[in-house]
């Protein structure tokens, strides 16, 4: 009897020790986060600023994570290659990204195969909703933008759209088509990274619209499009110009300031809490291109990913379970949750009007 | 009507850009039988040379830089491709030229990064001709292109220089026996062709923006124009350059909206046109049927 009791006690002590050892070793082992950001190509300015924000935020964490940055170029193919490297070679615990929706949608089929979670801070294509539970985004859905934009221009019966052909912009265009229907009298698109949009602009002019929705992706294409529209300044100054996130950054409009004046933009909400302001001010350089909202979501994505990976180790749960079941923390996501969706719930669009060269929240 | 004329005007500028490269390809093909497809990348490199010159100094410096780039790559092309002409291996020459083009583009992307650069900041100056608007670089493109096409046509068809150019590749031993330095001719043609490509590189970049792979689509269209026009017929090359630019634009802009043809269809139409024309006229649009015995 004594021997049995001794064996049971020893087993309990050993199990306890082993448990402590696992817990301690897990706590000691830093979380590895793979980050997909565009570090080359037209959207590289966004990626570089996001990299700076994440490195800064990482140093603020109680236990900094190991960050592995890979250039996803805002392209599906490059994102898949970068993802494979992060998973197979770097052995990361979770992915922060993709940055562009095309990247995020491209890596989605690989997430379940590799049993890994991706949390995007910026992707907004509505196609993300309903995808694998391994894919989450704390940016807002373009459905939110489409709803707000459509409500604002619904009074007009002559609406034209110019769209760049990539996942993010096409998804927004589709959402707008559903809402605006026959009010759209010209619906033009151009291939990704096109440089000459003049014939498309002529086609739009021939339709004589009252409202023109500009729907290019971030980067050089959006600057080219606005410059080429400005070549017909006398025509377009009588047309209401409407756009999305792309033209919120002041740099994107700086070459055609007269045309861009009074442009209406529907994008991420403005964050002006003291906490957000302090964080932005503490950054080593400005985030003029990425903007305050996405700097905050990038910071939140890292904070919540690291916490979820750590909690999943302690609680012996999965990372997605941690993300799905607990409210998030951070600057823009604080107290919000996914509620079983792929998009974080409770984010509303902001309406901006370009005034004196600045995008001013209404 | 204004819309129609504006589409023609814009397409003519695009067609002239293709023409520059097609003429460069034609000249090199005439003296060495090699399709030097790296000319598109050389055009891009000259554009970047101009950009670098602008960063360092003035317009004169920019012009000088782009000329140096054109001369260097022209001479380098000659050194690389000459032996394939001598060995009568034009296909290998094409592959080497393609590799050279890809290498130049990769080098540009590494040095200058892949984001686009503007040679003219802000909105381009506009020239209004009876309601039809041209950008200033577009006007330069059309004017230089017209002079170049005319000069090339007269030079090749109406002067002894043209006959010499053609005979260099057709009967090199006879040309040598006449005391003509064919090596010097080929070297000059490579350099002149690179300069012509360089001009379009700078003008196209001024009209839109500069990216490492901007020469690629132009080269593809110019390459097809060379064959659609008939690779030994300069008149055909000139006409094909414009046809392959104008017809796709009209199909995109005038097809019923139910077809939903977008700009992405441009290359599809270029290839479809080439396929149709070459099926009926394999030796080029102006070729005559030859009775075979």
C-alpha cells in the first residue's frame, strides 16, 4: 500500500514538474511571427512604414516576438512564395498578413494545410468573409465602404467607375455594382500596373457622368490615373470625384492638387484617442502613407497574435480558438471581437473630403 | 466625333512608340538576320539613364546619359550577337538577345527599385489641335516618329545605303569583294538602332511613367509588327505597327458593352490579329503570292 502511495505521489510530483517545465519552456521560447509586406513595387512605401511600426511595437511588448519579414510585393504569386519560406524555413508560429487582399486570398488555401493562422491588419476584400477559420482580418470589409459610398452618391443617376483589375478593387467594384445597379453608366477597368489610361478616360468622358468613382489600388497607378484625369481638368472639375482608401494619403494626390480638391473619400475611420496619438508620436518616423488607422491595426495585429500564440501554448488550445473566443486588445481593436466572422466586427467607414490638400474627416 | 478622334490620336501615339522599336528591329534584322528583342529593355535603360541625368543635373546631362546608355548597349549587343550572325545561328541569337533583355530589366529593378519614376512631375503640358488633345511628349513622339519613318523608308528603298544594308546579310561575300566594310556597317546599325530605341524609351516614359518592364509590351507588339509587316518590307513594318495599335483600341472602345472588352484585351487582340494576318499572308501584309514550281 505504501509503495503504491509512493508511486502515485511520485507520479503526481513528476507530472507537476513536467507541466512546469513545458510551461516554462513555452514562456521562454519567443513567438515567431512571419510578416508579409510589400517591400518592393508600387506599394512598397506602405510596406516599409508597416515594417517600421511593427518593429517599434514589438519592442513595446512584454516579451518581444521574433519577426520575419518577407516581401509579398502586393502580388498573389510573390505572397505564396514568401509564405512557404516563412512556414518551411523560418518555422513561424503565425502569419501577420497579407497586406493586399490579393496576397491574403492567395495564401488562404495554404493556411489549413499548414495548420497556421494568418491575421491581416489591412486586407479588406469582402471575399475574405466565409473563408477558412485560419484567416482573419482586423481591417474593415469593403462592404462597409461600398455601403457608405453608395448611400452618399445614390442621388445621382449618372455614375462612372474606373477600376484597376486586382482582387481588392474588383471586389469593391462588385459591391458597388450590386448597390448602384443601373445608375452606373460607364464601368471601365484597366490591367494591374497599367501606365496609360487615357483611352479609358475618354470613354468615361463620353458617358458624361455626374459622379466618377476612382478605384485604383495603392501605389504608382493611382498617381498616374489622377495625373491623366487632370489633363482633362476642365471636364472633371464639374464631376464629383469619389474614391476609397487609395487617395487618403496626401502624397497620392500631391501631383494633381487642383483636381483632387473636394474629392470625397470613404476609408478607414479616424482614430483620435490619446492612446493612439501617443503611439503615433512615439514612432521613429512618420506614417504619412500608411496612415493612423492602419498603423493602429498593424500594432494590434502583432499584439493579439503574440498574445494568442502564448495563450494557446499555456492553455493547450489553438491560436484561432484564442483569437475567436476572446475580445481583442489594442488601439483600434480594443474590446472588439470576431464573433465567428473573418472580419473584426464593429468598424465603421469614415468619410473624408479633400480640403486645402488634406483629407479631412467629416 | 470628338471621342473617335481622341481615340485615334491616343492610339497613334501608342502606334508610333511601337513603330520606333519595330524599325530598330527591322534594321538589325536587315543586316544580321537576328531579331534583337532586347531593344525594348535597352529603350527602358535609356529612359532610366535620362532619369538619372535629370537627378544629377540638367536636361542636357539627361540627354547625354541616355545617349551613353544607348551607345554602350548598342555596342554590347553587336559584340554579343555578331558571332551568331557569322555562325548563321539566328535562333541562338534571338535567345541570347532575350536573355540580355531580361538581364537589363532585372538590373534596372535592382538599382532603381520597381516603383515607377516620373520624368515630368505632375500634369503633362497639353496641346489642343481642334479639340483633340495631345500631351507634349505625345506630340514629340508623333513628330519624330513621322520623320523617322519617312527617313527610314527613303533610306532603305531609294538610296544606295539601303541596298548596301540589305546586301550585307543577303550576300556578305559579294559585299566584301566590293570593298565594303560590312563589320563597320553592322556595328553602326546596332548603335543607331539602340539610339532609336532609346528615343522611344525616353518619350514613352515622359508620356506615362518609367518602370523596369515598360519596354516589354512594346517589344512584343513591335516584334509581331515586324513579322506581320514582312520582315524584309519596311513599308509593311510601318503599316503593321499602326494596325496592331489602332485595331485593338477600336475593338476595346467600340465593341458592344455586352462584350465587356477592357484594356486587358489589348494583347489578346494583337495576337489574334497576327494569327489571322499571318495565316493568310505569311510573308507579310504587302507580300505577293509566289507561284511555286
